[in-house]
C-alpha cells in the first residue's frame, strides 16, 4: 500500500513540480534568451497539463462515489419503504405507494 501511495504522490505532485522547475532552470540557465523562454513555456505547460489532468481525473472519480451512495440508498428504499435519511419511516396515515 505504501508503494501505491508513493506512485500516486509522484504523479500528482512531484512530476508536475519537477517539469515546472526544469522549465525555470532552463530559463535561468539560458539567461532569459529565446531557447530558455521556449523551454520554460514547454516544460511549464507540460507540468501544468499533468496537474490539470490529475485534478480532472479526481473530479471524475468523485462522481462514482456519489452514484454508489445513491444506489445504496435506493436499495434501502426498496427494502424498507423509506429513504435512509428518514429515520422515523413513512409518515403516519400513509402506507407505501
């Protein structure tokens, strides 16, 4: 499990940061000339695109948890006749539909 967490941390944080840092290093090393500016733009663009891909991936995956919770709530409704949030059950005087 620890190896998996290291891999995730590498892809989420260290790779984008390393790419952006490499762009800054090349910019400074070339004395802010044309190659350095192009390298900075390329490497920072690559680093930021990796970071944005990670953010969008996490947003997409978070929807799966919501769908799973909704599916569990619907199973509960089918079995007990009320939503899990309704602790008292269906209102008195009305039976299940």
